């Protein structure tokens, strides 16, 4: 039965016992809320796929609480990967490396690699430590739909399917982690996320960006063309966009819009045009627009620098 509780010390311990016994718990990270199970327990991980209605070909990210724990689940760690860990862990960066056999194939969708990260959230870190295991955790939402940035989103989207929801307030970044793969030696960005690419390149130099995996097996979460979508159709605004007068329309604006005459309701990502604030507000704004039961949502583009690249990645996939 669903149970949404504040993330107190006693409730974190309760959640850890649920994880140990093969249960599934939702918990906050600095990016979005995760849907966690024991990463070493195939049956527990299978419940994640069942709860989310997630296709088995889409791999999960494994969360750890100590940087040294990566040696337990991964083989060789390249020098550049170690550098990124030292600079950005704990934080919104997932690193893909060759996995050890201790990680079940269901976690990685049969791949010989696994994405690992160390979240920068004290609730998440305490839960992982008290569970005494690595935790496999995708976002706590039905597959392909809006990611949750607070516990209410999780409760609304997944209802009574979870064993426990830890309420730790709103997440800091609001967009999923950036994923970097070292599978073939040179670093490749598999998913643009909360850690800007510019920061990664300032540490290890130029990186390749893979924005599409068409015709290939998915190497990480968030690579499908259509993803992060509200149930209401979403359309990105261009210079050629015409706003229909016969439809109930909503607007996702970057800053305060010049006019509101076309729209029934408007959500603003950042009145001051701050990309970090816009990223943190993205999914929350889309959740509110979705609940308005509109015919269509129009979304303004944002500058594609820093976190703006991650925001536009999410909006393009939502509009696909």
C-alpha cells in the first residue's frame, strides 16, 4: 500500500529495511526523485520495470554512497573517469564503465556496461548506506512521462504501486544526471543533463556528444526520441508557429511573455532568465500545465548554453 512519509531518520531506516527485503522505495536525489531497489537483487529490480511499465531494453543507473564502492561493481576505471569522480561526485554525473558480474543483467538490459553515480543528496546517501547495497534507481514516474521533482508528483503518477515514498521536498536541479560513457576509451556524452558539458570539458577536455541511438541498442536511459512527455501534446515554438484560436492552449515560457492573449494559462521557467532556475522548474511547470487539461502546450526555446542544452533536450523529446 502507498505510504508517503517525511524523510526523517527513522523513516530512512524503515526505507532501508524495505530495500534489504526486496522492496521498492521512492526517494529524493538532487536531480529528480528515484525509484529504488537493491541493485544486486534481480527480482527487486524486475519490480522497478513492472511499476514503471519500462521496456526491458532500457538500462538503469546504479547509485552508490562511497566513491570506493565503484570498485565492487566495475572493472577498470580510466584515469579521465577517476578525474570526473573526484571533481563531480557526489553530484549529477553518471559514468558508464564495464560491469562486474555482481550486477545482474536485468539492471543493464544485457549490456556489459553499467551507469553509476553518487547522488549529492543526504537522504539518498543515507538510504544507500543504511541499505548496505548499491541501489538501482530510474526516475519515479511511468516510463516516458514527466520526471518527478517532488514527492507529490511520485504519489500522483504511481499511486499505490510503491512500498514507501520518502518526502524530502523539491529537488535542487530538476533535470536528470548527465551520463558519460568510457566504454570505448574516449569519453562520450550519452545523455545531456544537470552537469553542463562545459564543466566536464574543463576537467577532461573535449568530449563527443551522442544525441541519438537510432538503430542501436540503448546505452543509457534518456536516449529514446520521445521521452519526458506530458500527457498533453507539446509543441516547441518557432518563428513559423501559429497559435490556434479554437484550442485550449497553455504556454511554457522561458521569461515573462510579451503577450498572453493566445493562452489559457502560462507557466514561467525563470522571470530573470536564469537557466539553473529554469532547469529546476522545468518538470514542475510541465506537471502543472498537464493538470490543466489543455488541448496543447506551447514551449518557448531557451538559449542552448550550459543547462539550456539539457532543457532543450528534454523539450525536444517531449515534443517528439
